[in-house]
C-alpha cells in the first residue's frame, strides 16, 4: 500500500501534533506520551491493514486525550 493511499497517516499526524503540543506545555507527561505513541502507531497499522475502520481509529484518538469530555 502506498503512503498516499493510507487514510490513517493524516489522522495520525493530526493527533500526534496535538498530543506533542500538550507535552511541550507540560499538560501531559513525557512517559504518558511515549505509551500513547506506541499504542497509536499499532492502531495506525491496524487501520491501514483494514483491521479497524478509520472511524474507530479517530474515535480511539479522541478518547485517548486526558481531561476531554466525550462527544454526545
């Protein structure tokens, strides 16, 4: 699969930037970020392989942010 065809890559980049920004302002600890990054890369690969949907990947990303209220 070409990277351009992988819909999970831009989603990963968007949320990675958000999470990294929170680490920079010390809202999230570095070790929590490393754990999150490991999980999100595994899920990104699952999404690229069709094991989970893009919607499931986005939902996991949204739910993974601490102190965030779930959308209703």
